[in-house]
C-alpha cells in the first residue's frame, strides 16, 4: 500500500482509504457484523484512513468505528469525520456553539478526546468565505477538541476558496474518471498550498465497477434509487451527477480500457484517482470483505499505461464534459 502525507495535518495515510457512509445508511442495510468485517479487512489490507460523518446513520457509522477502534488500540489509523448537516444548511447555523455540540457528540461516538480531522460537510457556499467560521474552527483546535480541520465541497469554486485559507488542512471533493474538473485548478492549487486532497465517490457510486446494466435495480433505501436527480441532496453525490444510462455505456468503455491494462474495472478506476498528482487519499466505500480487499489492492498498482489515461480523457470529453463540467 502506498502512503501520502495528508496535507497540513502532517499525517501519513494510505493512498486508498475507506469511506464509511455505507456503514451508516443510504446504501441499503449493512449489519454490524458485516461492518466490522469490512473494517477488519481494510485494516489488514493496509488501509489507515477512515472517513465518516455525524449524520451517517445518525451517528451509527461513527459509533461502529469507535467501538472497532477501541478493540484495536494499537492500530495506527486516522479517522476523519464531518459536521454541519444536523441542522438546516443555513450560514447562520455554522457557529461555535453548534460546532461544540456537534464535535462533542462525535467525540462521544468515536470514543476519543480529540478528533483527528473534522470537515465541514458540504455547507452553503457563503460558509467558505466566513472569517467567523474559521475563527470558530481555530478555537476548537486551541481547545483540543479537534486536531485539524478541513472541508468537504460540492464545487470547484468552493474548494478553491477553502484552499486559500491558511489553516485548512484538507479538501474532500468528488473526483473520478467521469468527473475531471478538479484536475484543472483544484489539484494544482492544493499542491501549491500544501492542502491535502481526499477524493470521494471514486467509483461514481459503483458505475465504474462495470457491474451495472441498464436494468440494475437498487433498493428503495439506497440513494442510487431516490437521489438520481438530486431529490434528497446534491445530485453530484449519486453517480457523480451523470445520467445513469449514459454512465452504464461509458463504464463499458472504461472496462475495456481496464482489461487492456490487465486490471479489474474498479481497481483501475481507483488506481487512476490515486495516481493523480496532488491526491492524498481515495475513499471508496465497501459493503463486504471482497470489496474492501479489492479496493485496497488499487493502492499498490504500478503506474497506469498512457493508453488508459488518454482513454479516460476521451470518454469524459465525448460523454460528460458538456453536462458535468459547468455544474460542479
């Protein structure tokens, strides 16, 4: 497993991490036993970075990770959580009083005195420019409630605003073979500023695994059923905002590129993100041990061939650029 430094945190983390949204909610039911097995398999495969949020299953994901971590006190891992979506997403709600309440709850759930990394969870655009917000976050660091803070964003402009702030340690952004806009400005700016990049939705909600067809059905409690057009939250979080049927066709093309490189589609897709200059860690989700082990394997893939890199750009330009690039 390759490792990188996570921006201004100075922490050494695995280039493939684990996103744990699916351990909490919105991807169908995952039992506690299955969740533990995924965490164990990831750790055994060399994963040292785990991303969660206080709203994933209303704290279930955090609590599962906290209990798991207590059982493995010698495991050298970094756990990042997120806050800001336990109330209506209004700029006036992003204040120190609420930050204290949210981080206190996350500290209880995770069983720690100091949270490794707290990220604002895709707040309204105005929040990214608020001096008062960053002052409040600095206060939490000074108080010892959090070690470092970062942001999770929906748009490139939000990312660039945050990167300009001197104490923002990391930016989490959607980045995958169907979502290339962050390559234009965000990755270079983050690299220049020493800000870590956490790449989420790296498989485009599973499309890039190559397993889905036009007829694939998802359970009613899976966001891939109920949020395809942004009905519940930002559309970009589901299939990266691309049209599902177009995504299935594009995934077939990508799978052929991966096969030519001797790789499974998901492995190739994760390696493609992980090998981008400026990316600190990639956080695919996993619902079972096989997925966790397969994801982690992408962290040791040799440099991808130029033919695959060129093919990704071609697929994006033909199928997605006009619809996706202007939006996020």
